C-alpha cells in the first residue's frame, strides 16, 4: 500500500484497464468524473496527453515511476509535475477506478 495515497500498488493488469478506460471513454464524460477538487482541467489534459500520446506500457511505466515518461511538457505543464501523480491517484481511487487498501466491514 502506498502510504501517501492510501491506495494499494495496482497490478499491470489494473493499470492497463485504467489506461483503456481513459483512452476509450468520451472526453466530456471523463472530465465530469475526474475534474473536481485538486484535479484541475490542466491535470486532466495532461493525463489525456499521457494516455493518448503513448502506449499502455508507457502509461504503466510512468504511473509506477511517478514520472512523465517520454512526454515533453510545455512551460505551463511543468509546474504540475510535482504533485501530478498523487492527485491523479487520489481521483482514480475516489472514482473507484484504482483499488484502495480499505477493508469492507
């Protein structure tokens, strides 16, 4: 379990499912689901850029390493890099896409 986000470390299969979900769900629906709280529209656009600009393997590697992989960031995106994955993990967990370490009562 990741200490900072309360999520379990997801398997490659789980991350591939998240990648496919993001890639194939209409942008408007994804935006409504994910853009709330700390996850701004800028974070959302960067997530889409990661998913649509690379393969599932690239996404999984970037997710696991908490980096941007091969993605080149423009000057407006660079400040988002520091907390990007923590924010994305939190939103994915809040929407049920990313498993959490919570136990059912």
